[in-house]
């Protein structure tokens, strides 16, 4: 599905990414993780074509992502960001339906798709007529997810989707998201800085540092066979909630 | 919208020149307006349809309009022609002036019979106390405050040359409206002012006219200047109007000025009485009701504001979008539009005259230019303030740029854009009152007349409707915003 070949990107003097080689397996969840400034967000933005690499290519379904085909390819991807990135002037329903409307879907088709998605994401039906400013953070995130799923894309890209939520809602959404991913069997790429979240979602975890991939594997691989000292440090940096009892 | 278009068409038709249409101009002081009314009556008597563009903002405005053909004739003074309009050509006699004007396609009548020269005046008692009789005596009192009409302050035959001629060193010299200067003199805020020797106020305020002992001021014989082609176009009109030659001695002019200015008899009536008395001509003076006048001014004002604002909206929003999208040139565009805003409004109006003449069109263009900045700037700011995350979300959906702009960016910027339009509209309503200075009519007309005649109720007839209109415009846009801007953008805790 996704193949990233020899990707490099600099912003001014800052080398954001260098020599990235990565395959994203179909139907699985890949988590990009690493400390701040490691390039994980740049990497996911390169995949949507919001930034363009200095060197290398992003391949989707055997096609290289270019200015000419980026609009068409974006319709095969759903993109979700922190807080959902919703359009404040549109209701939840209008946010979700925007692209389908643009593509000329019939109202019936739009309505039934939204009904389906609301059920899938556990979004309350009476919230659909509300504006983003009238929704809670968790609800906004669900609307962002519905919007990304509207055209039934093959790939879902999520950039720290749960970063701004409080812990209870976050845990709730994490379970919902994982079950949605499993139900739909989509190829998912998710950026997070939380190793717990990475372990919870990731079939494949990609650990980055200073623009380079340090290790690729599942949580077990990272814990049991760390590539180097940094991998262990990164995993152990996260405190257990029970630490305070010791 | 339809309303605006229909008044646009109306005003265009209205200003197009027909064969028998004659346009008379007059300056912004009472004598000129009275003479303009006299000429208008005579023209109508000769069967022409006459438009009197009264109270235009100064010699330059009238002269440019005459050369351009926006007006056909107006009353002028020989001294003004030789010392100001044709300054530097060293024309001495009336014959020399006449010959020079003929080359420009302008004819000049014989003198009408009075000399309205410049003079300096002071309150009698004060002049007596200080022992000032002549302009030379002023040298002994450099502490005096001088207040001159703005035109006198700048004219070639005005203050600059007077000061040089008499070697005056006064530091407190300020420019103000001629009609207000009398009140300044009376109130003691100024000590010396410029007078027109036929001003009725000289007697009324008991002023001493200082003797021009070095004979600085030339003769200002009143004449009529008119376009030579008027002789072919409307020979009867020219014939009628030339009946005024040698018909108005100084005493009569002072009396007419006194009736109009001090007794508040409408100029049109003063002019009619003069013709009845001297040419045995009967003129019916139509009384225009305050309501009809208000309606006319409202129409004119709405035309000015409506067309200029509509044009500004159509141009400024795309310019704001370009300024936002074109990263390198954006600041340049904003700067350029900002520069237009710094041009003083009166100067901008006068700049327009050589290009567009007088009346509505130049005023509309000037108002249009003034309305650009708030809309361009707010369009730019509205787009600029959209969070990157939201902009990228629109892009990531796969919407082409045009659709991103139409469906997401512009609706999100709509409040800001609307606020810009509202600002422009309110400023526009106020600035449009200046349009009267170049013959565009509107609420500025009664304000100008009111200032000239020192008539507060007339000033209020323009000022109150202008203020009410500004409030209505403000209210209209607030209602518009409530009805048409997405409620999602009006929420208090709006996520941005």
C-alpha cells in the first residue's frame, strides 16, 4: 500500500527527516513514535502531500505522490488531526458531508453513510446538527474521524488524534478507535508520543529520533530486543501510574 | 441592488448633456451663488434648461470644470483671472486677459459693474485703539492674529505676495473658512481677516477696511466667463446673460449680499427680485420644501455611497485574496492600498476633476478608492487568521484550491470581511458629504450652505441625516451578519 523510499526533508537549517525507508503493511496499524522534533509529524504530513520531500518518493498503490495526482490520491486517505481540525462555520453533519457534497453524492447516500458512521463512532445523533463550538473535545474528535472515513478511504492517517483529550475520554476513545480499526480492517498510520498508546494500537511501531528511524517492530520487540540504549530509555521514560505508591 | 442600478442609470442619464442644457457654476460664497442664480434665471428665460451647480469648492474646481466643459459659465473676477488663474503671464488689461482666454476657448463678458477687491479688515474699535488705518500699520503690531480664507492663504495675489509686498512678519496666521472668519473676528479669536469688498458683513459687524496704501490688490471687476461654444449652442442664453453687463453697481451687489446672507432670503429669490427690478423680468420662484430637498439629498447621497461601496466590495475582496495568496507581493498590495488612504479626501476629490469632471462620477471614484483599504485589509486578515490546522484539513480532504477558498476559507473569513465592509460603509457615508464641494450633491450640500450662511438649522439638515444613515448602515450590517454569517462562527467559545 504505502511505501516511503529514501525520504529526506529539511526546513531551513533543520534536518527534519533523512533517508527514511518504510513500508506500511496493508490492513494493519503502524504507529510513528519518538520524542518531540523527531520528524514523526513531518513524516505523516509528507504522506498526505501537505509537505513535499527534498529527496525520495511517497508511493501509494504503486503510484508516486505528485502535485498532479495529489487531489485524487487524498480521496483514498482519511486524515485526522488533534481536535479534529473541524470547520467552525459548518455543523458536524456538514463537516462530515463536505467532500461528498462536493463530489455530487445524492442526499440519500450522504444521509445513510453518516448514519452508519455515527453508529460506528458512537456519535450521538442529536449532535449532528451542532457546530464544533457546541461539542465536547471527544465529540469533535469523533466528528473528525467520521469526516475522514466518509469516502471510505483505504488508508487512515491520524496525527496525535487524542493528544488534547483528558485521560478518561482518551481511554474511552482509544478503545473505540481500536475496535473501529479492527472492524474496518483499514491500513492505519498514527502518530503519537505516548508509548502506552503505541503499544495499545500498533501492529508495527516505528521509533524515530532526530529524523531517522531507530527501530521498527512491535512493542515486544522494542522492549525485549532494543536496537540500542535510546530505545530502552524512551520506553522507560514513561511513568507507571503506580510508581507513586512505591 | 436593483435600486442602486436604477439610480446609477438615472444619474448617468441625468448628467448627459443635451443640446439646450446649460450648466451654470458658482463658488462657495454668497455673492457667487446669487450671481449664479441670476444667470440661471436669465438662461431659463431664454428657453434653456439650466442646471446650477452651486457652491463648488473654489476657483480651481470651477476653472477646471469650465475648461473641461462640465460647466458652461460662471461668475469670475478680473483680478482672479490675471493674478491667480493666469498668474505668471503678466496680463495687465482686460483686453489682454480676453485675448488670452479666447485661445483657450473661453469668452469673457464686459464688467458687470462692481469691483469686489480683496481687503483686510479689523473690528473698528480695536483698529482705532491700536491706531491702525493702513495695511502698512500692521507692521507695528506683529503680535496680531491673522485669519484668512484658505484660498486667500495660498493664492498668488493673496497672503504670500501681500506679506512680501508690505514686509509683514506676523507668525500667527491661520487658514479658515471665509464665513467662519467673521465669527472669529467678532469673538476675538482673530484680529485681522481678508474681506471681499462687497461683503455685507463689513457694515454688519462694523469693520474697518484697512487702506491698501501700496496698492497691492488689483481690480477685481466681476465678469462672466463662458465657453465660446455656448455662443453657437445657445445664442439666446448668451444674449440674455450679457444683459448683466454694467447692470450691477457695487451698492446693489452689497445689498443683494446682505439680503441673502444677513436676512436669509434664499438666493434664488434675491436673484428674481433683482431681475424684476432692473430688467422688468418676472420669474416664478418655486419653493422647494424641506422634505423634497431632504429626499433629493438622500438620493444623491445613497447613489454616491451605494455605487462606490458596491464597486469597492467587488474589487477589494479579490485583491485581499490575492494579497493573502501571493506571499511576496501581499505586503506590497496592502501598502499600496494604504497609501491611497493617506491622500487627504479633498485633495483626492480635486485630483479627479481633470479626469472625470465635476459631479457624481469623480466623487464616486474617490469614495471607491477610500473604501478599498478596510475591505482589502480585513479580507487579508480574515484569511490569514484561519488556523493552519483547519486550512490543512481542507487540503487533506482532497478539495482543489478554488473549492477550499469557496467552501472553507471565505466563509470562515466572512465575519472579518463583513466588518471591513461595515467600516468602509460608515466612513463612506461621512466622507461623501465632501462630495458637495465638487458638485456631487448629497447631505454635504445643506452643510456647505449652512456654513456659508451661518445657519445652524441648515447644517443640521445635512448632519443629522448623515449621522442617521451611518447608524442605519451599521445596523444593517449587524443584522446581515446575524442572518447570513454561520452561527458556528458567532459562538462564544468558538474553536478556531
